[in-house]
C-alpha cells in the first residue's frame, strides 16, 4: 500500500469542520475527521459532514484518557462510530484499549469501512520487543489496520519504529514530538500505511505534526519511496537549520531521489545515532554544532582538508564506509570571492573556534595575509601558530581593524537569541569589506554597523549557500543549480 498523507481536521464546529474538510480534500485524498473536537457532535451533524465528502475519510472519536476531547458517554461514542460505518466512512479509528468486545461490535457491522485499531503512547517509545508485543496483541483483535504511535524522547526512538514497520503491510506507525518528525517524513520509505500532516501550522492534532505545506514543499514527501536516499543535518538544534530548504529544492530540480532532514541529536545520543545511521544505510550527512569534531570518532576516514581544519561538516556513505569532508572553508572563500580577490589581501579574522579554523584554512590557500584575534587571546595565538599566520591581541579594536582590508566575524556573537550584540563598536569601522558568518538573523548588528560606516558587506547566507553547494556535489556527484538553492535559502531566512 502506498503511504497516504492524511490531514486531520480539528475544527470545533460542524460548519468549520465542513469548510476545512473541503480545503483539505484539495490537498490530499485522505482526511481524518476528529469528531471529538467538534462541540455538540451528533449523528445528524456527522451525516452532514460525510454526505459531501469527496475523498477518503477516517472518523476518529477519542476520549480524554487517550488525549481526545470527547465528553459524552462510551455508549454515545460507540454510537457515533457505528453511525459513521452506516454512512460509509472509509475508515474508523478505535483505540485498542476500547477492548475486544467493542472492536468486535464494529467489525461485525463494518461493511466496506476499514477498522483501524490504535495504540498511542504520549510519554515514550517502548522497546522494539514491547512494540512487537503491542502489535501482536492488536492483531488478535482483527482490525484492517493497526496504528502504533509513540512519543520520541530521542531521535533514536525513530529507528525502533522503522524496525517495527519492517515486513508489515497493515501498520501505521511513527513517533510524535519534535524528535519524532523524521518518522513522519520517512513514513513512505519505511512502509507506514499512513502519515499525518496538519492543514495549517497551528492546526496540529498531535505534537510534532508537520504541516502539509512543509511536507510537500520542503520535503517533497509524496516523492519519497523505499529506494529514496536519506541525508540530513546532525545538530543539537538541527531543527533551526536552513539547509533543508536548499538541498531538497536542489534534489527536486535535478530529479535526484534524495531527501534531506534535520537530525536533532544531542552529544550523548550521537554514538547510537551513528550506529543506526549505518544500519539503515543513510547516504550521508551534514554536521553542525556541537558535532563538527565529535563526529570524526564515528567516521571511517577523513579527507586531508577536513583533517587539517580539524572539523567535518559533511560526510558521505561510500558503500558502507563513512568519509568526512569540510566544505565550510570553500563556502567562506566563495562568499568572499563574490566581492573581491584574496591574494595578498590583509584579513582580520575575529574568533578562534571551529568556524575560524575553516576560514583560516581557506584564506591561507588563497594567499591572503591573515591576522587572528580572539576574546581569549591564547586560543588565537595557538591557532595562528598552527596555521603559520599572524596573531594580535584585542587591545584596541579600531586600530586592529584599520590595518586590514577585510574583517571577518567567525564568532557566534550577534546570533539569535542575542541579535543586539556585535564583536565591534559603532566607531571601530570605516570603509572595509566586512563579512559575518552569522546567518540568523541575516542582517546582524555587525552588518548594520558596517553599512553605516560605508563598508561593503557579506552576510552569512553567502557562506551558507556556497558550503551547501559543496555538500551537494559530494553527496550526489552532480552540479546543483546555484540560483535555485540560493533562492530557497533567501525565501526562508530571517532578515
Ligand atoms: P564554532 O565552532 O562555531 O566556531 P566555538 O568553537 O565554540 O564555535 O568558537 C566560538 C568562538 O566565538 C570563539 O572564538 C569564542 O571566543 P572565546 O574563545 O573567547 O570563547 C567566540 N565567542 C563566543 N562568544 C563570544 C563573545 N560574547 N564575545 C567574543 N567572542 C565570543
């Protein structure tokens, strides 16, 4: 069965539900009417709703203890489900906890309606063994479809669900919560019969539900199939990464069968995540804070450049061997080259962290004359020694800046949630080329100050798009369409 994307309707009135049903039917061919959300729902209103349906409909009437909103008696609840069968609803959903007797009652009269028997766990994802037991227990009740939905407390919970889905053709299964989103997106890769997507951003019927617009426009979800290659960005706050917009647009435009997702992975989850990554033969990854160095422990090889930089922002799975690369340095250099040549240019690099290392490496290759300065001087001095470039203490920033042509901020200063910070003061700058690698927001305080002082500027999106181009080439071996990826980024970035 090809995975269907189902839009739940959570309107509070019959007329609103009817309007939303019409809207949803334009976007997908399966809609779930959460009749427990509808105030004063009765058989008459249910009939009004079902009589005009165009596509397939699931009728769900959840009680409070199952996180639903139905306030009536169990008899009334069952009565509405029976009425839905009488009205030829395509599916009805009944919790497995309703018991064998209740489910049998519905099965007996079901006619063409398919019965979904569901299990929800809003707290956690049980182990695979427990999930298999739950599946087998529900199977004994003889429903047409079994729905097992759990809460992901860790990204690794998704993999339990993928394993559970294996070799089953009557199962709807995914994880709720922000950390479970990957199982909603990859439902059609791993064989969940249905995945759910909200009609709009604020109309979710469960935590972590993604809007239908995002499913289609960002993840090309209806194109995902078992063979689709999976890529993603591994980061503690990967959900904030903008790269999903760029890469998925790029894949679609080049008709490449890849999907790129955020992998929200904490430091302590990385080991298990990478084991799962290998087991499921994902195609590769992007790496962001705080894993750019830690990831190296889980790769088989690191190319020479990434090794020198000491950080990996990209890796590919080459027949089971994971190989690390760094395209940040390339991104920084390309961003600068849009404005200027670099040979012999005097460049002040502020910061001495991982990002600074990539920028220093790239600029050194271009024969720029580099000076590193950092809040913690010792770190800048050490980095300068390692790369055999200049170092200065930050005593007088204005003087430091005056002796250079190009100023680059590689620190996180100015990034959300502190957009009013900058590494320099109002009158430190004049007529330089100023580059900020911070891209959220895109117009940082540094960029604003620079513009005010007649400087030419390079905003953080430039490095972001160029490093992504480098990644795209590594993963796919194809040349991406720069303009398409650039637009996808700019359309989704805060100004
Ligand atoms: P990344 O990998 O993103 O470069 P990092 O390795 O933690 O992250 O480095 C962060 C850089 O931003 C460092 O140079 C840090 O300065 P310190 O070495 O003094 O910590 C710099 N940084 C962070 N917050 C800063 C602030 N408020 N003022 C000045 N520099 C700051």
